[in-house]
């Protein structure tokens, strides 16, 4: 049995064929945490492109769009960057 990862990108695999409401809830919560982390550490939050990107992804998820694997990988990179 495959161990579940904590990173966003770990929730996607080759067999992934749709998002459940629970999946979208978890992803949204993680992106909100990332948004908060970036906002709290940014000196000029209104001019931060990472913050804007994160907000755009949150909006897309709110509209029912599933984040791409690339977006999830980018989120993981930003999470480590803004630790």
C-alpha cells in the first residue's frame, strides 16, 4: 500500500481521474495556508507575484477547476521558499 504524502502534488497520481469535494476542500485549505504564509512574510504583499499567483489558483479552485500537477509542484516550491 502506498503511503500518503503531505505535499499537494502527492495527492495526484497516474490513476487520478477526477476531484471529489473532499479533495477540493483539502487543496483549498492548503492554498489558503500558503497564501497566508506568503502574505505574512512579504514586505510588499500587494506587489508580490507569488501572492497573486496563489490567489489566482484559489479562485480557480473556487470555480471548480482542478489544479494541475505543475501548479501543485509550484505550490510546494513556494511553501519551502516562504518557510
